[in-house]
C-alpha cells in the first residue's frame, strides 16, 4: 500500500508540474518571447560580404556561427574562385538540397558526382549499370548553364557483388575488358563525362594489387574515349 501511495504522489506531482508548465506556456506572452541562450536562429537575409570577408573561414568554427550563417551566401562571390585546384561536388540522396546548391555554385565546381548508378555483374562477362532512372537531364542542363565546362561524373557503386564475383573479374582480362566496355557505352549514351568509382573498400583492403590492375584498365578504357575517372579512397583504418 505504501508503494502504491508513493506512486500516486509521484504521478500527481508530475501531472501538476506538466499542467503548470502548459498553463504558463499558453498564457504568458513574455515567456514566449524569451529566447534560450543556447539557441540560435538562422539568418535569412542575403549576405553582402563573402565568408572570407566575414571571418567565417577559421580552424575553430563556433556552432552559433554555423547555424546563423548556413543559409546565407554572397551573390557577388558565387562566381569567384579562391581555390585553383579541381573541385568535385558530391551529391548524396540523403541531402536533396545539394542539387540546388550545385545549380547556384556550379561555376565554382570542376565536376559533379551525383549518387545515381550501380554496377552489377549478371554472369560471366556480363555487366549492367542500374540507376539510370535517376538521371535528370533537366537538372544537368541547369548546372551546365552556370558552368559550361563542368563535368558530370556520376558515382558508380559496385553493388551486390559477391566475393566470387570479384575473384572472377579480377582474375580475367576478358571480364575486365567487358566491364570497361559497358561503362564506356553507358557514358556515351547518357552524355556523362566519366564516372566516380566506389569500390576500393568493398574487399576490406584485400586484393589491392588486383584492384589496382582492374581500375587502371578501366580508367585507360575511359580515357581512350576522352572520359574521366575518379576513384573514391576512404581514410586508412588504423588500430
């Protein structure tokens, strides 16, 4: 009985607290206007100065600055280049806003890699690239309107490959040649400028010599047709 009484008292206290909080929140206008010191609202107005001029490019950025400025950019700086090396824009499906960013800042990029494609092995010397339904010619046209020299290098993931699939391809020049032919044909048909390959980590760091041989052959086949090849290499895993 004492346990039940204690539970009743605790529940009564919780409900009373919630009720007071609810009434206070609905009736007090002054409280609603108060802002928590740990919150920061994003600034929506267009910036008149670049991020460099605003002192936002630092080694120790503050979270408040990131939240406040993440939606702002300087229209005058959209076409300015502060980095002279190649810049690849990686567009992921979990951040669709990236497609809009690529259209706005396309002139700053040398290439774009939308995560669209998967390469699958159907059998001996038979390969098929899927995901072409995600290819959006209208979006590509809009990006190239901002930068005629930008290269479209969709990510190509070696998808649903078994260990035996890799062993069969890595050990056969004919398989590798057919693989390169499929990639060239699709790129030419779809108007791609090449691919961004994602396969280095598929074998967990094994068969590196064989992978380098295959990748070299693929890139040579693409280069022969004036197509580019970018290889994604993840950070080294150390213990």
